[in-house]
């Protein structure tokens, strides 16, 4: 028994020795990643908030022993409630992320496709963002293989956008020899729900064979929303995301899926 107790004590010391530095390193890496995203996306306020959380995490890890002493002074019901909330959050995060990841490889192969619906994404000034470009080139490749398919391009004009997202996509398709007669435009929407809702209202797509073209991380939510809106025959065609920013997209997508699910939008 004494030997077992010594072994447990040694293991505990080893865990403290390696886990604490590993968590601090994780926090530092998150801060570096946030700085990278700030320089890439120029969205400083949101990234500042994320950086502050990472810094507080590092401080909490460094002072973990003192924090545990304080936590033990809380009433038992508070400690149990906090543990339950953390467990529910962790479980929901893992489940949702697994579902998102399982839908990322959408590869439409149906020969009866009538329309593809290209979901809008950010435009920088008058230039399509990288995610929008990737969606567009996927659509171009698909339309060149399926010459009878028409494209419904979606997306209105948001902040810091000189043209609509639909116009940026129209230019991309035209530059890649997709004829104007094959391009249908919806340029008023400001969200994924509006992309699909307004496109259906304009062109009656809910009972057609369609393929939704969007980014890989966004595929699960897009197909779920389409089903909620009454689309009967919707498949997906995923555009691969830039690896360096995929973790940020996946984290943001978890929040979006939870919000949409809890508010009954998907």
C-alpha cells in the first residue's frame, strides 16, 4: 500500500511538472495565433478579446494552486454546478465539432443537378476573399463538367465591401468562361439563412435538384439550414479552407451551430 501511495504521489508530481508548462505553452501559442489572425483579417477588437482570454488562462494556470484553495471555499452546490456546466460545454463542443468535421468532405456527384447555389462570403473592397475565391473555383470546375447546370450566386453588400458578394462571384465566373445565361443573381442577403431563403424566393429552388457550394467547415450548417427551409434535394460541394485559419473557422462555426440550433434556425 505504501509503495502504491508513493507511486501515485510521483505520478502526481510528474503531471504537475509537465501539464502546467504544457498549458502555459498552449496559452502562449493561442496568443501568437490571435496576433497572426489580427494581421491577416484586420479584425482587432474580436481578436483582442480572444487574446485577453488566453492571457487570463495563462495567469490562472500559473496561479492554479492559489485558485484551487479559493475554489474549495465556495459552497458545494456552486462547485458542482460549475463542473456540470463545464462538462456540458466540453461534451457539446466535441459532439458538434465531430459533426462539422464529418460533413467537410462534401463532394456532389449527382448527374441530375439543375442548379448550384454558391453561398456568399466576405469581399475585401472589390476583391473576393480567399474563401469566396475557393468557392468560386469549385463552382467553375463543377459547371464545366456539367454544362446544363446553372449557378445561383448569393450575397449582398456588407461593411468594407465596395461591391456585393454576388457581383464579385459573377465577375469570377465570367472571367472563367461561364456564360451570363447560366448565372442567376441574388444580391440582397446578409447571412446563410438569407442566402438560401432569398435564392428560393427568386428562383423556386426548394423542389429542384441543387448543389450548395460553400466552405468545408460551413457545409453542415448550410445543409441543415436548407433542410429547415424546405429544400428537398440538396447536396453539398465543399471548398477546402486554408489550413492556417481552419482552427479559427471551426471554433467560430461551433458558436454559430449552437446559436442556430438553440434558436430553432436549423
